[in-house]
């Protein structure tokens, strides 16, 4: 493939992922050379694809050995717990060397959403989602995808919206991206049964189009209530859409990651969506760092 074509595809991929600026900090030298059409660089497509998450990370330059220490980051137990669980107006106090990010959480709840905030269990939420007509997505979706996992999980994963596989089976993250997510979790010794996994949207947008603002507005209270009931110690937000939606910002994922945000009082770490990792292995290393950060918070 010629250099221009490679570069065009790369830029399209970034745009697809919601990136409006080009940050090359996670691009490896090999990738950059490849994009420029340099000789003697094995095109990634021809490289053997490892199905082992740790091996793939290693190949991408990460160090996914068992719980490696990261000297560049302080142990979270050394970090003062200064941003108390609380609403959006929680102060932005730095967490040691890890920058504190955005604190998000509405203190004013729309009266029309009140019935959702009164749902007592995750099963109740799932039952209401199954009959939800608050937006039009239920018309085209095959199944509701409310969320799955441990109702008392300390670790919660939030994605964007169900894709085709999830729509078929009513379970989040079971397609290719989901299988990679399972491996990522395993790398920090978490099984899917240890965590709770949900999406911002509970029904699939047709053709996997981006969620519309109105859909997010009416669907988000389900997620907020799920978080209130699960009470996780940490949330991992996957991908640009989940991160920007939860944090109500247009800041790019490259800038949102590496900070400890707060969502309704819960520490929230942003990382790349596994679907993006499948297309851009250069993001595996920063993802590994993000996942480790989430793991540190979990274990503090
Ligand atoms: N992508 C998501 O964001 N969520 C899913 O459940 C599947 C793919």
C-alpha cells in the first residue's frame, strides 16, 4: 500500500474515533515509518496477529507482566483521597502525581427521570429498559442490552452502545471487541464475573451509527442508577464516545486519559475502545497504562 493511502486510512480511522487533532505520541517509530512508506518495515497486516493479550501488548511495546510496578506513577494508596465522593461540584483537587480530571454529576435530576432513580435493583432496571420507549432505538433493536456482571462489582466498565452481536444476544461486549475486553480484564486478574459491564445506550443504534444527543439524554439515567446500585470503586470508560458523554466534554481521548476523573463521585479512568485497539495496536501500550491505573485505584 502506498504511503499516501496508508496515511489517508490512518487519518480516517482517527476521525472515525472522534479525534479532531493529530497527536503522534502513541505512534511507534515502526508505524510512523510504515505510514511514510519506508522500506524494510513489515506491514502490520503481514505480521502474525497474536490472540494473547499479554503477547500483543508486549509486541506493541507494553510490559504486561504480572502487576508490574510503574515507577512513573505513584501508588494510589499514597494518593490522598481528596476528591470526596460527591456531585459535579466536587473540587478538582490533584490526586498526588496523577492529575485530577473532570468531576461530573448532576445535582439537578430531571423530574421525568425520577422513576429511574427510584428503581431498587439492577433487575428492575433491566426490566424497565426492556420496555423502554424513551427514544426510537427500541423500534430497530432486536434486544435490549441493559448490562451484565457482578451486581456488587468494585470495577465497572462503560462502553458506548451495543453492536450487532450484542443486539443479537442482549449482552454487552460479546463480539470481537468484547473478547479483547475480556483479555484486558484478565490481564489485571479480573474475570467478567468480577466486573459489571454496561453501555451508555441500552439499545443498538441502527447500523452502529453514533448515538444522538437526545438518545443519550434519555438513556443516561439508567447508567447513573446502575452506578448508584453497583457502587463501584472505579469506572473504566472505553472510547471517545463513552468518555466524552460521561464527562460532558469534547476534549479528545488522548487528553482525557492519564487523569482520574469523577463521575457521580466515582473515580473514572478513560481509555481507548477495544475496537480501536483491534485497528490500531499502537494504542495497546497506553491502554495498558490506563488499565493499570484503574487497577491501582481498585486495590487502594
Ligand atoms: N462496543 C460497545 O461500546 N459496547 C458493546 O457492548 C459492544 C461494542
